[in-house]
């Protein structure tokens, strides 16, 4: 199993989760993070660090967010790794609780 970054991360890209990952499985995109499913060891340390509640175990991804399982796998092949926390996007706080942001994802 793996963990999956879902829609709430879009337009926020908080990286507190990255700092606790023991295997450096996070990838950084323009306005979201992704988890490389081949690198994730399912430790779950990142889940409680995510201020937008965007990270789920694969088997717990909500039905409306299922497309993010495959999306994380695809994007993790395209985006560079990130191994330490950096500042969130400037507009993160205003986007934190906004639903239905999938159309805003930048690849």
C-alpha cells in the first residue's frame, strides 16, 4: 500500500509532511505535492502533518478522490523530489478549505 495526496493540497502545497518522510517519496509540482507509490513505505507519518488533511492511505481515499491514486503515480514520474519543508504557496491559507479544485492542478 501507499499514501496518496489528494485535492485539498492543490493551491496550498504545504510541505510539513515532507520533513517527516523517512524515504523521501514526495514530489513537488507547481501547486501540489504527489507521493511516489514505488517509494512510499506506508509509514503514515505524513498524514498528521498535513494541515489540509489531503493525505490518505490508498485504501482510505474518499470515493470522490479516487482519481488521485493514479494521478500521484503519474505525477511522481514527472515532478522532482522534495526532501525538506519549504514555504507553502503564498495563497495557501485562502485556498485551504476550498473544495473542487482539481481543475486548478498545474502539471
